[in-house]
């Protein structure tokens, strides 16, 4: 299904029949990424002593109980309620259905750009310098969403135990730049925009949502961060129309399925 759309005077064509899924499928009880050594996402047939929800065990239907930690078990989208005292939920925060977005590939590097707390030896950063190289000529109207694929890019991201590696994260300058250019929805293939062990400071999160001391800032209510995506190598960098699918969870984060559609200027 092809449609013509207009974004602030820019006329585009999009084929909604050819969306590309950039989430990591969550395989319950199977191979999946993991952060902080939380329990794996699991499913278990419901039973009450008489009924069993498993057709393989002669049950009448499959009827399972699922257990997961969205922030740590795979692709998820979070809102400002992730870091504030006020319990803001992703369901009421994610209002944009179609998001003009830019996909870029970045190689994290050792850098003198700053972070709080101080950088450790071996830390790799997504830097402002690299972001400027990729985004300097991109119209702001195509930057409501920013999708970042880190390099090298391989299938291990779909099942990586992040306690065994040191994933890249954003420098303070990089996240301030992302905020300044007006990005509302940030998507990355790392487990966090911050260093996993950062003394609980969450510098990058706080810059993006413009928060201090865990206080809610209403101007950032509709901004989201999506972590642990996977963008296949056969998807080129460029302009896309993004939609982020989530279940109707009244929680600070939910498992998500970002889908991108090619757009062509008319």
C-alpha cells in the first residue's frame, strides 16, 4: 500500500506494505539478550491441578503465564517515568504514530568528550563529533526520530550477555547535541544510553528528558528512548518513517517493535 505524505512542505511517498522490523524477537525460555543478570524472560503453561494450558500435555489449548523484565530482556521503549519520582507511563507518553526519522551507523570510539561519572579505561563513546558528521546536513523535519546502529554490527546483539562486554554509551556532549537538534524519539542497539554502571547518575537519560533530581519535566512527557534494537546490515542509512508498536502497558517501559518504512521524495 503506497501513500503520499507531506511533512512541513516536503512531499514524500511511502510504501506501507514494506516495513522493516528493527526489534529483537523475544524468544521466551530461549536465546535472548540480557542486562544486569536479571532472570531470563520465561513462559510457563498455566495449571491449577485439573487444567493444564499445554496442548502437548493433552491440555485443551495453550494458556501460558509470561515473566519478563522489559528493560533487560530485549527491545523496549521507555518514557520519562523511567527516571522520575512521578509514575509516568509509556502508554500515555508515546503519542506519535508516524515519526520522520534518520538511520545512521556510528563506530563508538575512545574520546576526550566528557561523561559523568568520569570515564573508565576502555570506555567507548557515541560522540558529538561523530553525530555531527552524520547529521549536519539532515533537515530537522526528518529528525523527530534518530535511529543509531553501532559498528561493528553482528547477530550477537540478539543474544548478548551485556555483563560480559562493555557496551558503548553516549557522551554528555553527544546527548546534549541530540536534545538540541530536536530529536523526540531516540533508538539505539545498546542496552542503555548510559554506562551500565554509572553510580546511578544516568547522565544521558537526564539530559535527553531535561530532568534533575528525579523530578518530572512535562515538556519531555512525549519523548521516548528505545534500547536494544537490531538493524540488519541490509538496511541502508537514510530517511525513514518510523512507527513504534507497544502493548498497552501502563508502566514506565514496555517491550516494543519499531518498524521503519522507506520514504522517497516526490
